[in-house]
C-alpha cells in the first residue's frame, strides 16, 4: 500500500462528524479485512460491533480518501472475505 495518504475536505469533515481518526483510516487502508476494487477502492475493517469503511482513489503515488464511515451492518460489508 502506498505510504502517502491525502484527504479531501469532504472526507475530513465527515471523519470529524463521525468521530473517525486519521489513524483509524490509515490502518484500514494499509491493512483492510476486505477491499473492493473498482474506480474507487472500498477498504473495510472489522472494528468489533461495526465495520469501518474507507472509500479512496489511487492518484499517482498516493491514496486520496473520499469519505469514511462506520456501519453497524457488518454482514453487508464483511460477508465475503474472499475479495
């Protein structure tokens, strides 16, 4: 995984509203339990009773975080760990 991580203003605002730290986001990107790749990447980390979902895009030599949220619907995001 890329060592460089940048954040959109939207991501920083949502993280502040949702009580998600940069350390949590960076840990999720660097060591996800599941990653769904497409035009954007959805990195998912099991954090106990919830799943942390970080949506980012690879931009050259860095990851640009678009948003992050915690979901109580763990089954939806962690249903198949084969990805």
